[in-house]
C-alpha cells in the first residue's frame, strides 16, 4: 500500500525549444501513472503559440512518453502536477532480474566484475551491500557540474571522481549489477534538491522489493516523485530528438513538498511508487 502519510507534492517543468529542421521529439516529464497514485495535472504543448497535442505512450513502470512531430518553429511545453498520494511501491516483475543485471550503455557492469571483488565482500547480505555501495560512491565522487560529458559511463565517472546526479546513479547501478544485485535508474522530481533540476537516483531489487538509493544525498528519498524508469539515462531522458536540429533554449524544474521535508536516514530502506 502507498504511504498515505507522505505530504502532497507540487512539481512542474517548463521547456522552451527551437526547431530548425523537421524532427520527432519525445518528452519524459510527466509523473508516472501507477496504482495508488492520486494527482491533478496539466500538460500543454504549443508550436509558435498554437496548441498541439502529442501522442502519449505508456512504458516501463508507468513511464509516460509524449511524442510530437514538428516541422519548425518554437515549442513551449508546460507541465504541472499536484501529487496528493504516492503510488504503491513497486514489486519485482518476472523479467526484472534478466533485464536489470545486464550491462547497459552508461552502466557497464561487466567492466566492474573484477573491481568489486577488491572493494566489497561478495558474501555480504544484499541489503547491507546496497548501503555499502551507496556510501562508497558518495565518498568517491565529488558533485561537480561540468565535470562529466553526457556520453560518460560509470567507468568514466569512477576514473574522474566527479560528476552530477546521473553519474552517481550510473556508478551505483553498475556496481550493484556487478555484485549480482539487479539495479536501474529512475528519473524523479526531487523536492529539496539543490540545485533544482530533473534528478536521477538508483533502484535496487532486494528481497523482491525495489529500494531507492541516492548517493548524492541532495534530496530526501521519501518525497521523490517517479517520472521515468529504465536501464540507465538512455531510457529516461527528459527530452529526445530524432532526426532534425533543435536547441533547448530554456528550461525550468520545480518540486516542493507541503510542510517540512522528511529526514532521510540512508541506512533505512525506502521504496517509492
């Protein structure tokens, strides 16, 4: 059952995009639809001031992809939602272990099989390993915008010793997979996050439950709002461009919680809907 004690959360996103040549855009900015979730939301798209209506596709874990074909012009996107009650925490599905133990584009777990044997005790209980990996990444990396490239994977991040939220999440995911713990990346709205932006965290499958961890420590896990779920950031980008030339000229993300932010003890297990 969802945790009905979680206070309401307000989230929003605005994107201002210039289209220079015909293209197909995909957006993942809407709150994922899952059982138990109660929310009010508004999503509008305009091209040169005229409202248009994208196609909505439902993907993994309630992820909603909004697809829009545009010839040229200026696309403005505005999204807002009030999340009254959280969704029910996710449980394991039949294919989860197969999918989320595999190496992926930015979480290349196969590069870490030898590395983890020197850093972690492979006989440790998975729940304890989850905490250890999160603390390890938190200690090893410095949060430094501009320190990484969008094409950097987990191995690049470990060598650089710095990055942003997606880099932290990719390294956590890769290490967990190398330790035989299924893991994936989740794009979220994160009340309390500073700097405020679309945020990325990791989820790990432990005892048939998907548990969320955030090695950046930038926002309490209890107030996170799921947007998109996938193997890594290649599956969860807030904007994808297929074919034409675009420029993201401005965007803004906001996420707040009614009342005080919850205290987050990283040693405690937390599941989000």
